[in-house]
C-alpha cells in the first residue's frame, strides 16, 4: 500500500503595476500543480502594453511543467508584441534555463529591460 503523495509547497504570484512595467513577484515551487493557475494569471497581463517582468527571487524550484509554462508565456508575449523578462533567478533555475538555451532569451536586468551579458 502506498501512502498518498504529499501536497507540494505553495506557489504564489502577485502582480504589481509600476510606471514602466508590470512586475510579477513569484514565490514557492513552480511545479505542475500550479502552472495552469500561474499561466491564467500572467497571460492577461501581456496585452496591457507594458513589459512583464517575472521576479523569481523567492522561487525555490522549477520543474519541466514550470519551464513549459515560462516558454508558453514567452511565446504569448511575442504574439502580443510584449516583452517578457525574468529577474533574480536561483542557481537551480538559472542552470535549467541555461541548459535549455532559454536564459539568453528571457533574462533581463534593470528597469529598462537590458539583456544580461
């Protein structure tokens, strides 16, 4: 008899509209249990005419579903003519994005959406 799978740590995303961009402050584990709600929350922001920055300061884990969601949001942003960027990545998330060659496309720095070297 197997024991039930423990509930994953929570994931939260809070959108804050600044003068030059919409900042989405993310925290927790961006895993399959939370990706649909995250995409549903962020996707409408892409049509508001401002760059959208995903602040991953407090993101502790990103699985393949989370990665797929970030890619899906990036494609939706391009379709809407919107810039989507990531800031404050943990070493784990940075490594995952680097391995998939998405780091250079998504990582940004500062309020002017300047690419990181």
